[in-house]
């Protein structure tokens, strides 16, 4: 490409700005410089104060000083490059910022492989190049003191030589709204033949997600799984469109049982097809009409047992995945079904982070700082009950061997559905992690023999050793709960069919434990319900010489028949009177 020599007018402008920049602020000189630049390249615009909309999404809330765009619309595929202008000496941080801008442009521009931009203070000029090769970015810089000549050539360069690739969407696709930005693409709401679709414009033009959606749809139809909904995808004129068009799930909506159920059902289909999603995070959950949630972005998925280059989420990745990434610099990272289940659990656990913790964790994830992310995430997890974290780590340790998908998904719900409410706070619909629990396989091996009733009828606690129920089993009275008649105070065994039948058969409503579980969800000891009262107390408060129930049924003569006044509070009198 042949470019004429710089004009005298251009030389004079650059010389003038070297002097002006010493006495004026950067913003003042940028605005004035914009007017002069348009004489030589009308497609370059001052954007140092540009905010909102498409521009904000492309550059992630940052504003490069000047943007060279093919049209006045800031679609990613229209942007050629950026120019950064500084008043003082050019620093390493400013060079890094320029390269970051170029990376952002390449990441979301279809079929683009590189971008070249420049940084100048009128005395020096630095050109940067960001190139993507096999999903990895390489960076180069070129410095020059000959600002006038090099800058002139840059302003008159053919956009093709700066890495720009011509791209357009079909005329019958009407873009209505920008829905959001991903790591390698932008998602728009478009209208085609009077129907609304979501359309992803990405650096990688891939049909992988469409093909996976077709396989999942076929599996659902073949097995008549009418209650499982997946995103419908269409290949129209070479573009992958999807519907329904929803919105990104809000963190405050995440912890509703019905949504977690839907996510797991969709994930089950993918796992049954041998796929590992690898990128489960809140930004890949689409909510439609506040009723249905869809797990999207299967582009980064792979097969169970895969070992190789890592492509997926960092924030919610299993600790094993992060450790392998740190050890091999992302070259040899395995993938198993369990990793997806772990990602869901981490996503829920990290929901309760403080704002400062979320910012820190997201930055570490964005920087691929896997080792530091492990450390910081473990700090956050320390606030949860030991049982929940032990369960999490057990799945981590056995992830490679957990290949029975049904069993794996059961094991993934030890704390979401175990009547302890350790994980999720009530939402705006007053739903917690126990709401609609019947939709999930709640009675897992983690909920048996834990001293709590997971099933309403206590079926999971019926065979526990060293408990009152064990007295019934030892006397060959099967499927029964130990019970004290509230009227006669006779002690015996109540058949399980009378448990959770809404009628109080036992003193303290021990056969109807849901009363106390609902009122005191986090106070696990309070499972003895006072007579004709909503108050629940601990069994240790019975016959302790201190009245805790309104009708004194925790200290009456029938219950404490062997001497209720022979001990101090906190002590229980034995039958021998001691």
C-alpha cells in the first residue's frame, strides 16, 4: 500500500500539540485533537467520554480515547482499531491497556485474527498488535520516535491491514437489542419473520452448540421426557438463532429450588449424551418469564474423561480443575461429569459472598489465577457447616470415578435438600432450598443417620443405631418410631404410616417433626413441640426442673414420673433416682 508523505498541515498540528499538551489537561487536548484528526480520517472519533450501550459492552466499562469505526454504529464488527493518547511519558501500564483494548476487539469480532492500534503522546508513538492463535493471544509492540511519519501512515492505513474483517448480518435480521456480552461474543435480540430470537455474534463461527441442542432434543423425544425444557436452536442463513429470548438470571433469583431442579434436569441430558459442560456459572443461565431457566453455552463442552487444553469457567470450576490448570498452565486439564455438579454447588455457595469478596474472586477468575482462586475460595467456604464442605470435598476426591450419572446427581444434593437449610436464604417468593424438595432425590446417603428427618415420615432415620428408634428395631417392631402417648404417657413404638399424617400421636409431636423444622430450621436440637403451642425445645430441656413449655408438659408428673425435682437444670433424673 502506497501512502503519500505527511502534509504540512499535519506536521504543524502535531508540533502544536506537543506544546499544547504541556499546559492543558488530557481531555481538553483530546477534544481539540479530535477536530483535527477528522480532517485526515473522518472515521476516527473521540470516545474518551463514551458510555453505555454497545460501546460499554465491547470495552467492558472502559473508554479508549479514540475509536476507528467503519460506521457510526458501535457494533463490534464495525470497529477497526483504537488510539490511546497520553500527555506524559508512555508507561508499561498504558501499553498493557492498549493491548487489552485490542484483545477485546478481536475476542468478539467474527473471524478476526488480530488488531493493531497505537499509543502516543505526540513525541513518541507505540504500535501494539494482539493476535489470537488457537484460542491464545500473542502480543507485539513497535516503538518509534518518528511520530509524524508513522502516525500519518497509521491514519491512512487500509483497515484490512489493521486486522479488520468485513462482516454483516442478513438484511432480514432486525437487531432490536443488545442482550449481553460473553468472553468471545455479543448476544443480540433480533426479529426474523416477526419472531424474536437471540443471536450470538462471536469470533468463532461454530455450530457446535446447535448440534448439541439437536442431540439433546432427540434424546428428550426418544425418552418422552416432557418435563425437561432446553433452549431451541435454529440454523438460519448460516447464523445460529435461539429462543425463547429471556434475560440473564439475577443472583437474587438463583437460589430457588425450581430453577436448580431445571438446571439439573437439563444437565442430566447432556451427561447422558457423554458431555461435560465445563462452563456452568450464573452468566450462562437464561431466565424466561420468571418461570423457566435454560442452561446455555455448550460451546466449551467436552467428553467425560477428557484431558487437554482448558476451556471453561474459572470462578465455579472444581478445585481439582483449578489445581490441574495451575500445575500445567492449562495444557492438561481433565473433565468429568462431577465437575459440572461441583460447579453448581460452588455457584450456590459463592452466592452469599460479600461484595468485596465477589470482586476479588471475579478478578482472579478473569486473570486465570487458578492457584490464588483456590485459596480465596476456601476462605469463603469456611463460613459454611463442616458437613456441607466435607461432602463437597468428598465429591472432589472421587470425581473421576463418579460415572453413574443418577448416583452422582443424588450425591450432589447433600446440603441443598437435607432439611438443614445450610445453603440458601429465602427469596422473594419465600422459597428456600427446601421448597419443592419432592422434585429432587433428597434422601441421599448423606442424609441417612444424620440425626435429622429428611423424609417427612422419618424413613431415613428409622434404622439409625443407638437411638430411641433402635429400641423398636431390637424388639422386632420394624418400621416404627419410638413414641410417648401424649395422653397416657405410655412409651411404645408408633408405625411409620402414622408419621407425618398431620395428627399428633406422640408427646412433643415427635411424629410430626416438620412443625419444628419449619419454625427452627437452623436450630436442629429444637425438635420437641410443646403442647398446644408453636414453641419447640430441645430434648435436653425435658425433666430438667425448669418449665419451658406453656402447659408444663416438659416437666409434668407423667413424663418425669421418677422424680422431676431431684436434679438441677441441665441434668436428667435416672430411673434409679440418681
